[in-house]
C-alpha cells in the first residue's frame, strides 16, 4: 500500500503540468505555509483535548500528557496504513496498559469520536454543497451529492452496527462457531470469552460516555472547530499559491477527502480526492493538484515524525504495540495480558 500511495502521488503530478507546478511552488508565500502548519498543530491539540474529554470518567482517567502521546502514535499509524483504523486499537491498548484504563471503554471513546467526526463532516459537506448551488454546474452538484449519499449510507451502517452490540455479539458467536470446526476448541473458547468481555465493556463504555453530556458537547464543539480549521488550512494553501477560491468548496473538499483517505495511506487518498473535487468544480487541474499535495505535506506527512517522537518520549517499544493481544496470555474477559505492558510515564 505504501508503494501504491507513492504511485498515486506520482500519477497526480504527471497528470498535471509539472513545469507549471514548479512555477506555482516557486512563487508561493512561505509565510502563509508556516501559518498553515501552525494551524495543523493547533488541530492536533484540539483532537487530543477531544479524546481526553471523551476518556474522562470518575476513576482511572489518564493524564492529558499520556493521552497526547498515545494519540500522536495512533495518528501516525493511521496515516501510514490503509483504512486509517489500525492506530485506533493501538491507542486504546496503550491507554489500557499505560494507565489501567479499560480497553473496552477506550475503544468506546474512539468509536464516539469517529461517530461525531462522521456526523460533523457530512453535515458540513451538505451545507457547503447547498451554498455552492448556482456556482458549480448541475453535473458537478449531482456527482458530489451522490458521493455524500454513498458515504453517509456506508458510515451510517457501520455506526448502527456498533451502536447495537447484540448484533455484534451474534456475528461474533457465528464467527467463533465456524472457528471451532477448524481450530482447537479450548483455544477458541478463550478467544470467545475475551471477545465477549470486550464487547461488554465496549457497550458499558459507550453508554457511560454518551450519558456524560458535557463531554459529548465539548467533543462535538471541538470537532466543528477542527473541520472548519481544516477548511481554512486548504483555503490558505490556495491563497499561498496566489489564488482565492470559494470557502464553500474547500469545506466540501476537505470533508469528503477525509473519507477518501480511508482507501490509500500517506495522504494519497486525501490529495486525490481534493484535487478531483476542485477540478470537478472548475478549478485549474494543475493548481488543484499542487494545492492538494501541499495540503497533505503540511499535515499528514508531519504526523509521521510527530508519532515517532511520541514513541521515543514514551519509551514504548515497537514490539509492545505489534504484540498487542495474545489470547493465551489473557488475564480474563475484556482484559489485556501483562506480557507487553507499556512502561509508566
């Protein structure tokens, strides 16, 4: 997938005019690009505060410093792997082993975080597209509305599946029945016990966090700020290149690009989607491509060294992350073994 990401970015450059891209980059305003990077760092702080708000509970609430380190590590893993979900169980596992916070509750906080993200981005995309009616062609409007609809149905199905744990439990039981026909029954029983324990703590955690209205409102408010900030960053990137484009268009572009990022890592999915949406709206292809690549270079690419620095500061070893769950070392339903315990901060 890494190779695919590189190939996609090379294809983006080649389908545009490389010489014109070089001229655009040579004439860009570096001061504005520095501001774009600064806004990205502020967004990271906002995301850390959002997760911290969702993790807050009466007991065993992890420190803000640890939450920040674990978030940076998970974000770097997400941005360098397809699907942008690999880092989520990793950060839930780290907060469990580093602070004794229940892993099911940790995953519940991340699930609610992603649910709020989905609702806010789709809402902003629809609002932006409605405001663009009469500005872009009807064909472009239909294509973008169709894209929003497909994303909404897909993400809605996932959210509904996770919101009703009984459905997940039925799917889990069916999967383990099939496993018993192929593997040792005792081992499968241990795995099923662990999965059932996790689903129970996930359900309890989801209800507990959802009932904490102050945390949910704070997370929602921060999410709106985060995505408006993302739109501002893309608008500033275009401005740094000497062009002023519609604010509504950048809102639609960054919100839909967040879902395209699930397909290809390292920002290749995001940059492709942003370029495609801007071109569809009538923006020059070379300008759209240059801006989309600059956008991910000043955000997603920065997250990778930040994640590496977080690993170094926390003292976490790569094998601690890669060896997350070993069923035979389980300490009971919903628990995580101590063999790969993250050292205390």
